C-alpha cells in the first residue's frame, strides 16, 4: 500500500507501526514523530538517488520531512535522535550513491570475489563504492560528532551502526590477520568504557570516592554534559571550585560587555546577562548553598557519564550481534570469469542406478533369517523371554 509522502508501507514498517501502537509509549508524540521521520527520510533518500531528480515531485517530500525533523528536534527535544536518523537514512546513503560510486576495471573485479558486493553495484560488477572516498569521510564524521557532543548516544550510534559497518564490510574473510587485528582493536577501545559502566552501577557508593583525577579524565573522555543542572562555573567562565573573589571579578568583567545598558535592543545578550547574574548569585551565596550546588552538579555529571557509557556498551553489543549474524548468514560468493561474468557452477551428472544381481538378492533374503536367529540366541543367553506377556 502506497501512502502519499510517506511512501510504500512495507511489512517491516507495518510491524514497527504495530509495536508502537501497542507499546506503553504509543501515546508519545515523540515516538510517532521518530517513526514518521524514519519513513520520510528513507523515501526522500530514494528520490534523491534517482538518476534524474524531479524537483516538483521531491520538493513536497523534502518540505514535509524537514518540518517533521525540525519539530521533533526543537519542540520534542529529540535533536540527537533526529540527527542520527538523518545520517543513517538520508545523508550517508545519498552521499555514497552520489559521490562515492566509481567505475572499476574488469581486471580489478577478480580481487573482489570474496568481498560482499555493494547494494548499488551493477549486475556486471563494474560499479562499486570507492573505499578511498567512503572510509575517510566516515572516520571524519565520527571525529566531528565526538568533538561536538562527546561520546553521546548520537556518537555511539553513528559509530557502531553507520561507520563501523562500512569498515567491516570491506574486511577480508575471517580468520584473516587483518580482520582479527581490527576486531581486537575495537575490543581494546571498548574495554575501558565497559569497565566504567560495570563499575558505575553503584556510583553513588563507589564512584564518589574514587580519585578526582580519575573522574575528571572519565568526564573528559565521555564528554559528560548534564542538561538537568546548569553549569554556573562555565557560564561565568571560571574553573571548577573557584573562590568568591575570582567569581566576582569574572562577573564584573562580563557585566561590562553584557549589561542591559550596553546591549539595548539585543535580546540574546540580555538573556545571557540574566544567566550570568543568576550564576554569580548562586556561586557567591551561602556556603551551604554552594556546597549543595556542587554536590548536585557532580551527581548530574556522573549520571550523564553513566548514561553515555551504557548507551556505548549497548550499541557495541548490538553491532557485535549484527556482525555475528552477518557472518553466519553470509552466502557463498559466486566466482567470476576473467571477463567479469559470473562463472557457472559445474553440474555433476547423477550416478546411474545399477540394478541388483540375482546373487545379491539371494544373500539379502538369507540375511533376514540369520539376523533373526542371532537375535533370539542373544536373548536366550541374556535370559530374556521375548514371548512373555505382561500380566
């Protein structure tokens, strides 16, 4: 069934729709917007992959998709989810199709027999994605997301569900040394975060007592950014734990720039001055209030750190499961001739049936009473009465 703008409702999409409808979160507008955004992005990607893009046909789909993505990101606070869906369903597929497909020589195809063919490769095997174009872009995308948002669910999802499959897709068959080294490297990178996740299950009792250097390093690595508690220290622009005189000095410097008398007509600067004033009052108030705020901020950072670690490990496990299933269900690659055409498998003719000779039939008939007699003899020696009836 085809729905305008949403596209074809496949069995998989109908299944997810069924799950959303009967789930406890089926009434959440965010859940429905996520489902709708995924469908819209996939269909828009298919339109943009066409050899000749028809702007009048693509424009309505683009406008509706942008509206759903923007509404979900801004008003439903699903910015990271919408960015991930856009990368997975639209940006990366269209980029690969438009910018990374290259024509290869027929002689080069012989070296790709053991590697899975790309989805958009032509039947003759002359078109494939350029490794030199895809892999550096994927690596750069991961670094950009990490620098922008730390090791958040968006970065982890992009790493394990978009980027790493592009690398594993091009690895030689297991157990090649290159493949083993790649997976060992991934395990070594994941191990510290996994240990942090396991040790953080009771962080209120254990992690609050670990050395401050360790917590600071873990926060920097994961990019902990608690959104529930504002970081007044970063708003003022002072180090964590700065004394009152240092905070007041920083506030006076900022007031010279963002005071309402100097920013008349600029709502953004005036709003920032309100936040700066609130931070200064909070950090220069009573000692008990400052201590309470520091404890609240640290707890929020640790909670965000644990959440990021859990997402990272869960997505790593999902990637490993998908990799194992792909290895288990990978079909045998068809061999190619030197000219690039598929090599036909050799057909082994069936063996002709040879009829039994007369002597073979006689020995078969004689074998039946011999085996029966042997069975009765064994039963007699074992003291088993074969003709005894149960009472």
